[in-house]
C-alpha cells in the first residue's frame, strides 16, 4: 500500500511555510469553519487545510498530479478540486484559495476550470521544496503502480487541448 504521509507533509508545508511566505505576518492552522446551517438550525462545518489567524485567508490544499496513467485528464481529481471550491464558496472570508502544489495539475485545472470558478475564489500554485516534491512524486508513483495494470508509470503531463 502506498505511503501517503508525503501528501500530509505537503499540506503541512503549505500551511506552515508556503502561505506565510506569500502572506507575511500571517500564521495558518487547520480549522473547521461554518459553511451553512443544518436543517436542525445548527451550524454545518467543513475542515479547511489552512486558515489565517485573523480568518482573512481560507485555503484548501491539493497535491494532486496531472494526467492519469492512461494519459487522460484527471477527472476524479478535478471533481475533488471543484468540491473544495464549493466549500470555499460557502465560507465567509475576504480571500479564499485553492492551493495546488503540482505544476502539471495546476496547468490542467486552470485550463479546464477557466470561467467556472465561484466568485471570489482564487486558484494558486505554490511549488513544494524539491526534496518534499520528490517524496510526493515517489508516493504517487507507488500509488499509480498499485492501481495500474502492469504497474504502468504515470505519463508526462502536456496541457489539455
């Protein structure tokens, strides 16, 4: 089974280093925020990967990669990113970010989602440090091999047309 700890490390790095460097003076933590009301009248919550201490920035982090092992667009990963954008659209904050760490997925997602983002949501690319990116790619390679017939390695990630 693939060791997915590298994905959690990537999320933590974005929260503890990447976002504070982009927004100096802000510290971030993982936090549940209200996104609506349940039918009972109680608040409904969603866990966000990075929330600034003053709650001016709320972010969801994705370390998803580009094309599938078959060379197709990553439909499932794209839907997962859209799900996070949905929750970001429900939270009240001046800046709502979908942070993508993989440059290939960032290029693919920004192309396929052009004109389809909720108002006020931003998609940003925050590259990981090289050694952490290597660990994430290694975990991804193992995961690809587990779900691919014959352990086919992931393909190169050209931009979709």
